C-alpha cells in the first residue's frame, strides 16, 4: 500500500488502499445517510460522480465487505448494479457456527426473510447476507468471490494480510441471540401447525448447511473447484427461492404473529445489529520482521467483545488504525490505550440515530483523519480540530507540528503520511476544521 483515501460518506465508510502500480482495495462503501451534507449530494450520485471516475483507471479493483450493514454496503450494491465488471475480486465474511454447528446469524436472517418480508427494518441486512453470493456471481462470477474468516490470508500489492475475525467455528454468539433463535424455533415446534412449519424448519437447516459449504468452497485456504462452487450456489438459490415462495402462507399460520412479535422487539433488533457488528471482518498486515509503515488494522464495526477474542493477535503499534464502528463510545475497547497508533481513521457524520465520535479517540496521541467533524464530541466542545496541537513524524525527517504539514498548511498535492480525506469538492489532510483544498487529483 502506497496511499490511502477515506471518503466522506457521513455516517458510513469507504476506505481505499492504493498502490503506485495502479491497483486498489476498497474496504466497504456505504452510508446511512441519503445525502452528504458537505456537497448536498445524494450518496448514490457521489458514488457515480466521484468514486467511479476516481478509480476507473485502476488496473485491478478489489473490494472487501466487512459486514452486511447498509452503512458499509449500500455503495457496493450500486456499483454492482451499475457495472458488473467494476470489481475484479470481492471478499466477504464467511458465516460462523457455534459449538453445536449452528449458524445463528443466518438462521435469524431466514426468519426475518420469511416472516417480516422486505419492508422491515431488517430487510436490507438479511436479504443482502442471504443473497450475497448470488448477486456477486451475477456481477463477477463466483470464482472471483472469497469468503474470509479467522486464519484466512489474502494478498494486496505484495503484502499479505491476516484475517483475525470472525471465527468460522466455535463462535461465541451471545446468550441472548442464542435464546432468541431458540424461541423462534419453539414457535414452529407444535405438530398442529400444518405442513408449512416443519417444511420451513427443514429448508432453514438445509440452506444453512449449504451456505456453510459454499463459504468453505470459496475460502482462500480450502478453495474448491469452480464447478462445485457453482453447484453449491445453485442449491442455495433454489432453497432460498422455495422459502421466499412459501413466505405468504407462512405468515398466515397461527404462530406467525408470535414470531413477528419477537422479531419486532427493540431489544431483539438491537441484539441482531450488535451481533452483525461483532462478526465484522478484522484484518491486519502480516508482519515478517519488525514494525513498518505497512502496519495497518481495519476493523469494520467490531465490538469490544471482538477485540477481547483477538487480543493476543494484536500488534503493540500500528501505522494506521481504523477506529471501529465510526469511533463511537460503544466500540471503544480497554485494549486500545495500550496500542500505539501513528494515524487513526474515523469515518462518522451527521445521522440522527447514530452515536458521535467519543472523546477517547480525540485524546489519543495518534493523528486523527476524520471524514468530517459533525459528530465529534471534541470539536463540539473545543471548536477546533484535535490535531492542531499534535506532533506528526511524517511532516519532515525529524517530525514537526502538524501545522507544518505541506498538505494541511499549503494545500500540497501529497502528504507525508500518504493518507487523504476525500469529498466531492476537496482533498484534504488531517485538519477537519481547515480550509478545504479544491482538488480532483487522482493518485492512479
């Protein structure tokens, strides 16, 4: 990686790792917002008018989706529909199973798919997770799709990256999520519900088994034959189509109202969202020797519980550390204080139902690179960027105050750190309160 660009998508994420050879790896692309405040532009228009032309000339475009939430994948959906060949390979999270071999997130998603339909708050998450392989196969071929889990490794520009999470097996689903799925199963356990209930349960179990098989066939470490991938994908599609076809009749059985009531509980919705976050892909470069400028960790929306699980794999220092879950307080881990960070990526924005950037990130000694300051607790209290009194080792040979950085001080094309915050009208350095530097410069 020779440079990194983080796009201002408000409460969303799109981070692009790039090389001088002209290749990119885009990590997530989406937003909870319909419009981007800074440019008064719809997110889809931003993707069309800025992201597409900015990386269109890349020799190879790869995409990594950390998890199935709108603020990380709405832009991906648009790009796949717009141009099937835009990405040459795509990495997605593999499904995880607990000690009993149950893929609880997939099982829960199937209940949402069958009983709440596409109009629920869950619809984009659950349908995207269940149909992801089908949609990617249509766009670029299943042979170019890779399922990642703990222990997977992939390469970008000569650097190997280790996937630290999610674990494929023995996954620590929360007791609450386990209880919720069991409660849903009980609703359909009565022998007096007719043929629909047992048929759905059988299809649910068969789909989960085939989905897990497809994840294994598309994994980098146990990759199967293309024909086997295509056969497994077709089987998954047939099963899901059957469930979709029987959904209207399922919603008429007596137990349906109980299932809908369970799925509609605020605590259940929150638990499902948290479980999706915890299952985010977390990856870092594979160190072959000592620390280097290649040291980076990308964290998706990982939770503190995620970091507890991977604590022994974390480095004691990183050149680039992406703050998980948009830098919100709920994602802060006690482990972060003991990790040195040269540069911190924070992608947050103005969204009514989301948390702001917590003070712990502003108080960290690392240089922050923020998409904007609309939801920053430090900026709201102090009225200025937290980097204005920071010391950066990339400003010159011996380091200097960030005020001396040619990018933030004079609008130079390049910064010493190689990290840029991009919007439609600007290309700036690490000051969130400085003058915007008009630029359409592309690094490809």
